């Protein structure tokens, strides 16, 4: 990757593994990829599959890497930054995927004019179909931002956004897979309720969701237009839509996204 030679990963869980896998598949230009995780088995796995070099500590990663990805939970970020900030020279790039932790907070914790980029990926990154939003802090250059977008594009789609959007992004695409899985589960159970074998209900629901998304993408039409194409006067679909609307489906989604958005803001304050 242009301008950066050693990628350091702190926290080698699923998202970090997906990033390393995506970069490896894309043929990254880092000279070395190093990492640390308290679970040594994670380091061994990434070392075996992707030639990641396991380090003895977070501090050792900070000493050797010129680009570091903090792939840890929000409540671990402060502890890790306290551990590594003395090892940072100020010319590194720090990337964080921790929900709610702002670039200001990261910069203040480090205590240096360090390039910081905040990222919000989602779990479909694990299969290369992710949606990731990227926002740079005050000391992150345009090249820094572009580099991080390119890195996370190896796991799906990555877009550059103002940081003020990231709590909303967290609520929509970060948490969004759980909403979709819940809808899928409910539709499958509903199919079973009206007599379908579970395996058949699952197959039909998943293909219906997949096909519907493909139509949204390929047609470029508003969802309401496509919905109206299915909804014949006095037919079965309008009866189902009426029931969903009557039970507050739309209101529930508005409230769910707002609750997740508020929680992301709350995490940042902590």
C-alpha cells in the first residue's frame, strides 16, 4: 500500500481476519503484516493462512508498524492507547473500528498530531459483501483516507463520509444485518406457521430477499415503485402490507435505528 510498509493489527478477531484475508486476496503491497491478540490461537491461525507475524505485545506492534488497525471493542480502546502511546512517533496512521469512539477522542488519548481514521464496517465484510464507512480525523491526509477506503474495499463497498455521519451509519449499516436477519427469521417462521416445511420456507425467503435486493440494485427504482408492482388491487400482497403497516413495521424501524444511533453516541461519551 502506497506510503505505508508495515501493517499492524491489534485485536485479531473476525473483522481483523476478514480484513487481512481481503488484503491478501487483493495482493496488498505491505512489506509485512504483524499483529497481536491475547488469544494466541488467533495469531497462529492468521500466521498460517495469511503470513501474519505474531508479536509479543500491543507495544511491539506500535513500535514496528507505520499503519495500525485497532480491531477491538470500544471499552478496550483506552487501555490499549495507554499502553502504546509512548511508542508512537507521530507519523503513523491509526485506524479504529470501535463504535462510538471519535477521532478527537483517539487523538487526545494519543497526545500527538497523529493521523487517525475511524471506520464503521459491518459483519457481511466477513464474506466480502460488507458496507464500510470511513472518516478521517483532523491530522489524517487525503492520502490516508484514500488508503483506508482502498483497504476496506477489499471486503465489499467502502465510502468516505463526514465523521458526523458515523453514528447514523452505525445505526443503519453497522447494526443493519441484525435487523435483516430478524426479518428473515420472522418470515421463515411465518411460512412454517402456514404449513411450509422449514427448509423450504428458508430457501424461499432467502431467495426472495436476494432477488428483491438485486431488483433494487439493477432497476435503480425507488422501493415504493417496486412494492407497488407486486401489490395488486384487492390481492394477497396488499392484505399482507396492510397488516405490516397496521402493526407498526415502519415505526419500529424508525425507532430501532434511532435507538441504535443514540446508543452509538452514548458509547462515544463514555
